């Protein structure tokens, strides 16, 4: 099976930024509006596999996105490693980090209580994705 995060042509319409070590893109689906991902270019599955330059580039991009997505309540950054869960369109066995805006009075992080369920996720429209990309690439 082909890795959806290694298929960079398929990701091009959601691309925010790219360098030789990582890419950032609008997540699809997203569990809340403006949910983004930062992904190493190299196909690896665990944080421990990151090399120094990759880790540095990823952390810098996570920091940029976290600042840009903050609407006054901070930003969330997370990475989960669950190798025994099957890939299904939500779960992908390629290391990636989630970045998303936080909101006041949040009762929980995810809108769905069932892991690996599409319930509560939404697919951003092309217009929503392009507006977010335009904002994130123009903001300094």
C-alpha cells in the first residue's frame, strides 16, 4: 500500500510550506477548523528515528504554525504513535504532528470519543484550505 504522506503530488493542493526535511499542509480531514500537519519528507514512523536537521526543521515549522494559528487561547501540538492500529484514512503510519488552534472553555481535545472514527471530523472545502494556506503563507 502506498503511503498517503509520501505521495507529495496528492498533497500539493494542501501544501503550506516545504523544505528539504519536512512539509506542512492543511489536514484533510480535520477535527477542528484550521487543523494542520507537519510531516517529515522521509518515511519514518517514530520520533526516535528523526535526524538532527529533520527534528530542527519540524520544530521550527511547528512553532511558526502554532503562532499563526493562535486565536488568543494558544495552539495545540501533538503526535501519537500507535503502530498496532490499522491505517484507515485517519491513522497513517508515517510520523506526523498535528497543529491546531485552541479555544476558550474547551472540554476536550477531540470531538469524537471513538479512536479511529470519522465521526466528528470534517473535510475542508478547497476554498477553506486555500484561504488558510494564503493566510499562513502571508503572515509573518
